C-alpha cells in the first residue's frame, strides 16, 4: 500500500473528539455511505484504524520525515 504522508504543523492540543472533514473528504464519505448504507462514523473509523500503519508525518518546517 502507498504511504499516506501528512504534513505537520503546531496545534493547540486536542479540543475534543469531534472531527470536521474537509469538503472533498466529506464528499468521499457521503459516496461511500450511499454505496454501502453504512454510517459515516463507522466508515471513517475503519479507514483510520486500517490506514494508521501507512501514515508518515513530514515536518513542514524542517522537511524531516517521522514514522508514526
């Protein structure tokens, strides 16, 4: 499987467990919901759990790549 590269930047910490999706990601989830009749929570949770091992973090400031 191809690596998933995430550029990192500082944040103020975890505010809560609710995640807001970007419009393109929301459209993808909506399409999957319509195709399979599953909840967005289930779809997104499964994608995150199954893809976590393929995520690579790239430090935007320094260009460093850190394996999660």
